[in-house]
């Protein structure tokens, strides 16, 4: 885990093939999950190669707030 996971800021979690644990249960600031094994739930989920959909999501959810 990187050092910013405890900050109260919007986050998009990136899972690896080995990573199964998702912060979604613990972190109210988690906006989305990206990963090969990410399961659809209440938080938006993206496949690793979904660059345009992820960029569109960031623009809608984060940049419009700034």
C-alpha cells in the first residue's frame, strides 16, 4: 500500500493480480477500483486497460469539483 491511503482525499484503488483485498469497506473516500479481478459492487470498477472510461470518470467525479 502506498503512503497516501490514510489521507482524506478521493482515491482510486489499483489492484494487482495478487491483490484481492479492497479498501472499499474501510475507506469512504474510495471512488473506484481498477484491476483484473475487481468485482462489480457499489463502487465503480474498471478493467486495467480501460483508459478512456477511467479518464472520463476522473473528469466527472474529481475535476468538476475543483
